[in-house]
């Protein structure tokens, strides 16, 4: 089956750099500031989990895509890592808020552990107009909005400005809160990072879910795979 996806993000979404964390979703200044310029995120907050339906699971899965392909359905807030033999690992994700949704076929251009965050000038200016000041650089670590790992998404050999990355706000998984990037719990992005190679195909289905049925079918939990497959 041949499928063609086009990036459909609006111009505003395509011009705001890494787009990894909406400033409105950054931790509020209710805790002491770190040396990065962002308020520290307390450990108790970082341990909060999303709803159980977004926890990592093995599922029975139908697709024509090859093993190793990543499929992100932003309408359901699920990311799938295709394993073959009608199986996949399903992860819960956080996705772009209204106006920052997109779709397309891209690839993993590079990967990074505990990545630094450099919000683009356009994002800094946009948030300043809203009365929010965000730093120009945040060193990688537990207080970084990119979390533990990042997979940088490329198209035609060029950075799309979108990423699949961790988050220090795991309770946002299953919600529309980012500026277009795909958020995962840190333990999940570490798991995906160890499996996905540079060059891996990534299919992103837009917020309206259009075309999803032509790409995959999620047949529900793989009971034995969940118990024995890790």
C-alpha cells in the first residue's frame, strides 16, 4: 500500500524552532529558580503519572509498515513502535496544542541523551509578548523541558524543528500542550531511544485522525507479549 503524507503545520508552527515545550506549560515560579533560569521541578511532581491508558503496552497491531517504523497518532495520543508479526509497542504521548498540530512522513535524523534546549528567537519573542520570560539556553538535565532523550525529526535531510522527546511534566502525557513536538514519559523515551535507529521512518497522523485507518489498526493489548515481552 502506498501512502503519501504532507506536512500540514501552519506557518506559525513551522517558524518557532524546537517547539518542544509550550512556555505556558513550563513549571510556574513557585519553587526556587535553578541556575538555568527555569524554576526547579520538584521530584514529587516529576513522579506523577498520566492515566493508565497511556502507560506503555504491547499491542496486537496491523500495518504494512516495516518493523522499526514509528507511527504517531496525535488524535489518540499514542506512539507505536512497529515490531512485526502483527505486534507493536504502544506509548502514550503528549502532542501539539490547538494550532500546532501537523502530519507527515519524516525520519529520525539524530538522537541525543539529556539534550540541551535552545528555544528559537521567535518563540522567546512570542512568549515575551505574553509576559513570560524563557531562557535562551537550558543545559540538559532533570530540569530541562526536553527530558532524558530526544529524537530529532528530519525531512529531506533537513531538520523539521519537531522532536520526539521526554518531559519533566509526565502528567501532560495524553494532553495537547506542546508547540508541535511529541512528548513521552522519560522512562518511555529512553526505551524508544534504545530501539529506534538513525534513519527510522516516522509517520505522524494529524489531530483530526484523517488517514489513520489506512496506516494501522490497533487490535488491543497483547496479553502474553505484555507479560513476557518487557
